[in-house]
């Protein structure tokens, strides 16, 4: 910058000397057209006047140039300071967002805070994009940095979506942990004759349902909890009888649903709870009966029995 300014000043000095010399030469010709004057004939007094004028113009030009350079440096320094502050703010926001996303199970409020910080960072980046053209020297470096930040923003957005999905899955697992797992389901029909029972698959002979299953929950224990037994008949209707404590309940996926029977029991965490029930019924339809077991509005087991 110093070399450039020196060269400009030298060229300016030569230009001013040439301009003033031409001015006086032309003026002399205009006033005395019949006299030819050479530069070497100019009196010492005229030379001093020219030198003083040139010195005045030179000093004024240098002062103005210095003021402009100082102003440019001040603006550049101010913009650079503002840029550094915004970069530091982005780095701070990035660190805070990363701390939230690196948590094994971020809460909904923490994810909301991360989104707010994302918006703040995006707003800073938008402002930086608008201002970057004013820093010509830093333009290329700033553009690259903004591209990198945009990539990081995209990556962070993907991470937030992933964390949202992971958090949703975790919440689903927590909800599922509050219900039982049903296993060893056995659902059949019996014929009772002369106080003897015999398993049958003939609709005309059957007069009793018998079902058994095992419930287990490794996360919770319950006092006086209940499961709903739903038996769907071949015609699609739910088998109900007022003597069986039939009624309806709300599910988390299918709205309100009718149940055939309700079974209440106490449960200790990790226990394999074996439950069995029987239902006497007079008339059986031919076709497939479906047994469903529900707990806390979630179906935890299902099996079928077909009668011919």
C-alpha cells in the first residue's frame, strides 16, 4: 500500500507540473502572440509562485489522500471487528447446539431451545451474506466460510430431525414399557358333556371358550391393573354377554372398542403372570374366532381359533 501511494504521488506531481507549465505558457502566448517565451526564460519570481502553488496542491492532495486512507482503514477495521464478533457468536451457538444434540436423550424443551439457536445462527449467516460484499479482500475466504457454515447448518438440521425421531422412538419405547408382553397364548373351545370336557373344533358341539396366556413386564409393577379380552366372532361382531362384565374401552390406535371380558390382577416387576379364563356360550358360529388381549389401550397379544 505504501509503494502504491508513493507511485501515485510521483505521477500526480509530474502531472501538476506539466499542467501548470502549460497554463503559464499558453497564457503568455495569448497575451503576447508575437513573443515566444521558453520555460527557461520564466523569472525566478514566477518559478517561486509555481512552486508554492504546486506545494499547496501537493499538500492538500496528500492530506485528502491520508484522510481517505484513514477512513478506509477505519471502515475496514470496523467491518472486520463486526465479522469477528459474528463468527464468534456462530461458534458459540454451534457449541451450544452440539451440547444439546450430544445428550443421549434430549428433552422436548432442549430441542426447542436448539431450534431457536438454529434460527439465531441462520439469521446471523443471512446478515453476513448481505455484508460480505463490503469486505472485498475477505470476499473469497468469507464465501468459503459461509458455504461451510451452510453445510453445517444443513447437517445440524438433519441431526435435529434425527434426534427428534430418536426422541419419538424413545418416548414410544417408554410408553410400550408401561404395557405387558403377552406370550404362550392358547385359545380353544370345549364340549362339556356329563361333567366331562373335551376339546373340539366343531361349532355344533362347542359350548365353552378356554384361553390362557402369560404376561410379563420387566420395567413396572402394578397394583390392581387390568387387561381387556376381545373375542371377535366370524361375523365380525365382538362376543359380549352382560354376565361376563362386558363393556367398552378407549384404545390408542382404534378409538373406542368393545371388550368381551375384563381381567384384574396385581403384578410384580419381572414376574411371569399366568392367566386363564373360561366363557360358557350356547351357540357357536362356523368360521374363525379372534382373541385379542389389550392393556392400557394397546393390543399386546392375538391368536385365532377356527371352528367347522
